[in-house]
């Protein structure tokens, strides 16, 4: 690992000092997309330059990493942050879902080096932000590049305790959807940094865990970077800016209250209180918290949140225990029980209380994640045919829209001569709307099945064509 770290650091230094700074036309107030990374390996990024940008001074920057390489979208989402808090936004177009973490970090470093060559950047105000796999990249970068001053990790992160040293302090800020099964893990990461006296912050949002939160949530999170820079002297203290940031966050808490989310509003106020503790807002926040405590549903909501957390932890442990046992013995008789568990969670999502619905979403996400991880391990290992079929079958039950396990059952059953099962799961897959005909004919080891009339007639029925279909002729 030390050798990898050293090599990546040398790569960054090379990019930074190589001759020939990039010719770049800076357009303020709009996203410029597809800017090439200035090296022979290719790649590009999107750039947003705020109206406050000055070419003769160093500028704060946030490097943003979207898991699907949607640089323009990511830059647009940070547009409000750029204008209100004076940040340059550089968002990579690399698709971080497709490569290893090491390769992804290398791509990120190449982009950082390219931006640093092209734009005057304040090396005391370099921040990273990412979603999902992009958050892993954003949180891994401080291990390699010590000039990172803050990380905004959304829905995921990488934590290497042995490489977190106090002399390389940075701010760790995390956002997690309250429907995300990784909520408790992200909370534990924040606790880790707090225990080591790193500046840290945790925020919640209610959108799809696989998508970016809205611009207001992002802006509130980045406000922590701006305050941190002011505290360190990297940014001038500006009372008007602090007041504006504070009012924005206070308004967000008020909107939660108006939606009758009293306990989440209270949690947000406590976060604001800690975040702005060096400023004269204590009386306002105490009054707001007192008002919330007096609301009749507040105590009930607080009690429900705490009870749900305990129930969820027990349920997760039960799922792990029973799944491990079922996988160990390929317990096909228990597949129906797993289908029932998923159905029950989906009923809660439709008819439970707001807090229960969020718990059910998290537990469903956990089941999909855990079963997928076990599936991958078993398929790559030397397990029995029964074990591989059971793991595939379990995954089709818990993640019904994922085609991989269906294709695997068709392969395993076909190779074993069980054509009836193979055709059954082929049809289930086609019913989901799967239309990759090439993949259906690239399944190895089942040539006889792929040439059979039954196989081709099913594909013809759902896709309108097949490779070896022959219509009956009278």
C-alpha cells in the first residue's frame, strides 16, 4: 500500500509540474463540459466558474465525483454553492462504477493535476465531494494527497484508520439518505473522526440514496467547509456570509417542522447549534428547540425513532444469521420465507408510519446488498452446484429487477441438463423486460439448450426475433 501511495503521489507531482499549462477559456456563471484532462491517457471534466472568480488570486475549489461520470449534472448541482460561497467546481466525467478504487483514485488525481495547471487554485482550500463510488474516491484522496482540506461523502466512504494521522487533518462531512441501509455505517465513520478530534459533520436527506440530494442540502453541507476555512484563517471572516449560511440552514429546519417532522427538525437544530457555536446564534436556536419540544407529537416521534433503530438492528442481525445458515446448506425450502420477508417490507413501505417506511427501505436495501455480496463470493468460489443455484435463486427473490442472477440460473441449470428450470428462469427474465439478445446467446456451456426450439420460441415471443427461430410451416 505504501508503494501504491508513493507512485500515485509521484503521478500527481508530475501532472502538476509538467510543462505547458492548459489553454482554457474561462466562462463565468455557466458549466463548461468535456474539458480534456491534459495528459496522454484522456478523460475529461466539467467546470463551473463563479462570478466572483479572479484570475489574479487563488480560488477555493471542490472536486466532484459522480459514480456514473455525469460531470455536467454534478457541476450544475453545485452551482448554488459556487455562487453563494465562491467555489470553483470541477466535476469528473470518469465512470467510477466501472473500475477498481485504485484506478478511480488515479483518474481523480489526473483530473486534479489538470485543473491545478489550468486555474489559480488556493491550496489551503481544496475540497472533494462524491456520491456512492464517487464518495469512495473523494474520501480516499486524503490518504494520497495531503493537501485535501475537506471531504463531503454522500452515501458511501472509504475509511483506512491506519492512514488517518492528526498532522494531516481535514474536515470529514457526510450526508446519508434516511432510506439508505448504509446509514449506520456512515454514522460510525463520522464517530471515528470525531473521536480523533477531526472536524466532522453528519447530515440527512430523504431522497433516493442512489441520487444526489437537492442543492439546498448540498449547500448546507458545504457551508461547513466555508466555516472551517474561516476558522483556520484560509478564508476571510465575513459576518454577512455567515449570517446568510446560518439563515439558510435555519430555514431548512423550519421546513422540516412545517412538514410535521418534529424530531428530524430538532436533530437539524442541534447540528446547527454545534456548527455555529463560535457565532452569536445561541438564543435563537434555544428558542427554536424549546418550541419544538412543546409540540405534542415531538416526544412520540423521538420515542418512535429510537425504538425503530433498536428494531432495525435486531432485524439486520436476524437476516445475517438466517441467510448464512441457508446458504451453508442450500436450504431451498426456505426460499418462500425470504420472499415473505421482502413482501412484508414492501407492505410497510406502502402503509407504515413515515419512520417505519424509512426503516423498511433501509432493510430492503440491506437484503439486496448482503445477498449480492454472498452471491458474488459463492459464484467465484469452489462451492457446490446446489450452493451456486441457491445463491442465485435467493438473489432473484430479493432483487427481482437484477438480471445477473437469472442469467446465472439459466447457465447453471442448462449445464446440469435441467432445461425445464433454465427455461422457467429465462421466461421470468424476459418478463422483466430484459432485451439483450446477444447476452442470451453468449451464455457458455448450454449450446444444446440455445439451439432448442423452446429456447428460441421464448425469445421470439418476448423480443420479436431470435437467432435460431424457425416458424412452423404447414
